[in-house]
């Protein structure tokens, strides 16, 4: 078992690192929560281990990971069936659109055009692996545009 990943993000550059590590994560809709009273948005995902995959043609891995954002005042989704708990989304990227500094929007972009937009006071994000890895069937592939 490789070391568990644990990252924090407090600016757009940090968030790019989180996004790269979360790219192609599989997220069950039922594992996404906005806890408005706590100002927290959280999800659990099956994260593809891109770092381990570098230079490999087989033997890929995934692991459970938790991603959360604090200081969230609102959350909206588009093209995501929020009541379809067993539906699986593929996370493509996490980006920050600045507003009046340090506030702005964190946008989670999913395959097939789904998005979750978070209004944040500032970037306050954590990513933590939650347990051991397991074999992945294949390495995610993307068409270049």
C-alpha cells in the first residue's frame, strides 16, 4: 500500500493540484452533501491514482477519498439528478472563478456536462485518502479537442 494522500488548498494554485489528483474520480450522487448549517460541502469518491499510473500500461489503482470545502454559503447543481443516489458521476476538474477577493465560486465539472457550483468566502479545501487501494480495470482516456 502506498502512502495515503492528504492535501489542503487555500488558493487557486493549490486547487489545481487537488483537481489533478481528483481527475476521473467516480462519485456516487448519494455520496455528495451540502451541509448548509456548517458551511461545508463534502463528497466521497473513488479516486484514480494518477501519480501511481505515470509511465504504466497496466496495474492501475483507485482508492476511496474524501473531498470537502469549508466556508461555503451556497451550492447549486446543473445536469445532475440529485435524487438518483446510485447514479455515478465522473469528476473531470475542480476550478475557481474569483469574485471579490478572496471570495468566488468553486466549480466541479463532471462528464456529460454536469456541474456543481459552490459560492465560497475563500478557498478552504481538503482532500484525504480514506483507505487502501484496489485494482482499476483501466486507465481513463480522454479525447483531445
